[in-house]
C-alpha cells in the first residue's frame, strides 16, 4: 500500500460505520424502548482510526398509554433527532475530507509517475 493512504482509508471505514449507526438510530427513533448506539473513535497505531459501537442506556422520555381502564407509562427511545442529524452532517464532511485526501494522493502519485516516464 502506498504510504499516506492507510490513515484516510481507515478513517473512511470508521466514518462509514458512524454514518450507518446514525441512520439506524434515526430509523428506530419511534420504536418504544429503543436505545441509541453511539460511535467511539479510537486511534490505531501507527496511523489510523477505528470505530467502536457502544449502546447508550440513558432513559428515553415516557408517555402515558391507556390500556383497558388503567394507564401506564411507556418509555420511548432515547434518540434525539437534532443530535443525530448534526452528527451525520459532521461525519459526512469528515468522510468527504478523507475522500479528498485520497484523491489528492492519487493525483500526486500520477504526477510523479508521469515525471518518471
């Protein structure tokens, strides 16, 4: 592998995972009791990043539900649409930046090969 590509490639993989987690959280936001996932990014030696998925067990809001003659509370999901959308926008920009880094690396290698000919 060409030096300089391993960091953006690992970042693309990690950010792809983060985008999938955000999409899953939004898709399940209206499911009662659903607990959102969160992504933890960690550095991998010598260069790179890894995404680890962890469950957020914070409680969701509760709504009253009428059942027969009684009323009980139902816990909804703990997904916050605003937070998820901001996270997805940020991660998509990071994804684009790493794609641009790879494109620049490819252009540089192409230029060097042209000079070498």
